[in-house]
């Protein structure tokens, strides 16, 4: 699945950007240039990139190649790593500098980070776009960033060798210094920076053995923590530009609907309202401040034409999906003869599961600031996961070259995929408003607007059947799924949709890991105008539930221990087994839980990482559901910063519990009923259970951490409920059937 996503995004890159021309002079892995006033600028060109880096100049006018990442060394010994990925809480502003600093032997106390500008030089080394998502940042950057740091270190050694007239092999580095033990000489990197400029660099620098790591595998304090605590770090919604106006949109409540009429005069008569404009997205109200814009939007009293809009009702959609379960779908996986195994089974079990639409609901509402005055350039400030895509989209709307759109990526208050849409909806809406007002304007999509008119994790329906032999062993497995396609009708369709199957719809089901001889997974893909999008863990979020909860239903029916049953079915999956055993030890699975408390377990692989959860929960006589504790074990390969991995698992647990307990977007005659955290609640602090996370030590290549922690949480909780009540969980959210403590 990861490979399919990478190919699809590379295709998007080819359509939205122009490759820089090839040049024989750009073959160097790294180019060094002196900075004005002293210091060193190291520009990395990574050979894995499809597009070549473009030439730039330093402040001193000397040439340097634009990299996909920069290291800046200044005379005060500060090493700044310029990060081309979006920092949205996941820690890339710390992890990527750690990779560089490790191989440089930099003094971590002198390492800083800086957000990169939007430029093809900072494109993702796999996806060929400046884009953050898919839990791919560490996976893609682990080796390139280390090589970049190693190359800088070797050049600094060469500079000291030349300066002191000694053989480079007699030199070593430690904490930001080059040392010559024989003569007891040493110099800091800042002192050597200017001397290093122009020195030939290695094309394939030697990397450290993992046993020699001093920074990788440690948990230094986050580099972005201080600015978030003291308030100096700016998010998109914080941005202020002189003369800036504020814009809000009135949008149709129907997907595919239109604004029929509105009262423009009443809105314009209100204080501080500057203008009311028809834009493709609806009606834009522009004022001198947010409150005035909000009041004016209410005063519009718009009426809408929903003739061509979506009118589906959630109950009708669920019924339609259920009826599709009686029809064969497009086959995504076929091992053996499932029908024969079911026909000849000593016993068979079947279960249907329903999953509603979910919304991303990031804490920071969607927003963009655009300063365009009608000329051939614009400046933009955005909380975005896809700055290069947004840059291109804004340029198309304004009719100017993408290079003339200076887009600043700010700190981002949550994304979960919502800030990386293929339609670039926020950027285009903001650009349409900027085109109308021709002065600095901040467009804000209020949370209620986003929840009611944004993008959603698709709703989905599963019918899972199992054939059992006389001993209770699973000999056949059928999983039929109905879900909207995310990729269909997008540039990603040729790469993600294969033979009628959207890989995002079947991930986590099609790659069913258990040792069952006969397996079939098939898919129905209904079409609606309801816009769907990847959301943290995408298809894994519902497919893992269907697989892992049905396994516990089988375990209950056959009187098997759910943990031991999984162990037997995963005997040839050592990484699955390792995390499964680890979490069982953490939760002391072999000992009874406290009276009245039950346990559930689940295991899942996604994004190159293996995660297990054990949830301890209780259900009272009046059906009050309490989550008491969550245990988690993850094997994400090499953990660059274990504390950040733990934080991601804790975040995923909260995210997964919120969705499982309360998350639901419902439609009535095509209109979304939820609007904000009052009716789309997330876990409150008093509801958060204690969490215990173990990061498995591993020498495997790094996997993801931002998304893999989500899929197991809900099925582990459902399995605890099954153990407590004997009743399976066939639909989410759990608030339909329990009072949430």
C-alpha cells in the first residue's frame, strides 16, 4: 500500500510541477558555500530525487545548489537544519535534525531548526512533492538526512586536515569539534566552516554503525517546544499582516448545492464590513475583523438550491450497503477456495459491521492568509501539509507563475490528512477571495463549516465470514467491504485503483496476516457526492476493527484465549508476535484482571510498523462504559526519538478512542447534522485513561509512527466489551449502546 501511495503522489508531482533541467554540474551529493560574515551553508542534492536541484546564491553572492534540505553552520557554532516537512505536532522538527546531527557528531545543545520555504528543492525524496503525510517522513529521510550529515562531517575533517597539515585519518569529531589528539589541537565546526567551503565532498559518505549512535535512539527535548510554550511560535491562524482583512464563507449545506439568493445589503450595512463577494465556493463576507465578518455572514440569510445536491440519508446508505453484502464484489484477494471451505465447514460464523463517516476536526481551524494586490506575485501563510500543491493551486487561481507565490508553512495545529487534499480546497477558496479583494486577507473556515462541508473518512460496511474445522481452527475467511473510493476520479486513480479496487478501501483487510489457507476479500464501491479523504490511518481504521473484533468473536465461540489464538495464527510472523507478546506481558494477560474489569487485545501492521493494544474496560449494570487503562507496544524499526514515538502512540490512543466512543458524522437528506465539538465530541481530559507504551528495540528500517497507533485501539476496546458482556460490537460509535464514563 505504501508503494502505491508513493507512486500516486509522484504522479501528482509530475502533473503539478515542472522538473528542473538536468545538468552535469549537479551530480555532487553536497555543495558547500561560504556565508556572508563567515560560516558554512551546506546544500544537499539527494540522488534519489527525480528532479534536480536548482542553483541559488548565498547572501555573499557565491553559488550554492538549492537542496532538499539545508544545514547552516555559523561562526557561533550553531547548526541549523532547515526542515522541508510540516511540523504539526508529530515531531519532524526534532527528528530530522537528529538524523543530521548524529552523523555530523554535532553538539545537540547547539542544534536549531528552521521551517523551509516552499520550493522544489525541499521535495520529499520519494514523493517528489513538498508534502508531509502517510507516515512516510522518517521512512524516506532516514538514510538521506544521515548521509547529508556524514558528508558535512567529512568535509569539516578535510578542512581541519588542510589547515593543520595533518592526515585526515588522525582526526576525529566529537560534539561539534574536530580534534587532533596527537597535537592536542581542536576547532569547533563554526571555526572551520569558512575553511570548508569549496572542498570536494564525498558522493557516498560512510555512515555510522548503529552501535555508535549517540543521538539517534535518545530522547532529547523537542526543538519546537519552547516556542510553543512561550507563544512565539506562530500557527496559520495567528498570522497578522498590515492592512489584513478577515473573510468567512457562506457555503451550501448540500454537497453539490448552490447559493440561490442572499441579502447582501443587510450584511454590507453592518459595521466594519468591507465587501460581500460571489465566489465559486459560495458567498464570501469580508470585514475588518473576525467578529464583524461572523455577524455579517449570519445577516446574509442565504437560501440554497439543492436540486443537484446530495440527498442521501445515513440510514438509507447503511441499508444500501447491507444489501450489497448479498452480492459479490470486485475481488481484491483470493487464496484457495473460500466457498468450498465454507460449504464443508464443521461450523461457520458471520458478522456484519457498520462504520460511520468521521471528520478530521483538527484543533486549529482551516485557514490561509494571502497578500495579493493584483500584480504578478503573492505572499501566503498557511497551516498546510502540502505547501507545494497549495502554491500551485493559488498560482492557477491568480494567474501568476508558481515561483511568484511565496508560501510560508506555519506551525500547524493538527492535520490528520485534512490539510493535504487533492482538490486544494482551502487554498483555492482563499485565492478566489484574495482575487476579489486585492489586499491582504485571512480566510477562516470555522470548525462548523469544515465539519458540515469538508472531507470525511468514508463510511464503510463489512460482512466477515469464517469457516471452522472440527477443532475450531479457521480454514476459510471471507471479508466483503462496501466503502466510497477516495482515489476514484482523482489524479491518483490510475495508481491506487487497480482492477476496480481502491487500495485505500481494502488496506488492513486485503493484507490479512493470519495463517488461514482460504482467504477472499472483495469490495463494493458506491458513489455519492459526499467528499471523502484519507484520515489518520485511512482504511486501516475500519478494516482492522472488522478483522480483529471478528477474531475475538471466533475465540469466544470456540472457547479459545484470544491472545493464544492469535499467536498460533501468527507463528510465521515474528514482528507481529514480538509486539503481541510484549503487550501481553505489560498487561499481565496470564493473570486475571481486577474484579469487574475485562481485557481486550488487538494487533495490526500498517505503514511499516507493528502495533498491539490491550484495553482494560468495564461495563456496569446500567451499561456505563469505562476505559480503565490502555497498554501499547510498537515495533517501528529504529526509533529515532523513542519519547516522540511514545507521544504519537498516546496521541493515537486518544484519537482512536474518540472515534470509537463518540465519533460520527450523520446525514439527513444530504445535510450533515454535526457541527462542532459539542455534537462531534472528542475525548476530554477526565476521560483519558492511563496509558503505558513500550517501544520495541529494533534494528529494522524505520516505519511510521503518526498513523499506525490508531487502528488497534477500537477493536481492543470492543474485544474488552465482548469479554465483559458476551455481546459483540457490530457498529460504531459505542455511544449508541453505552453511556460513556
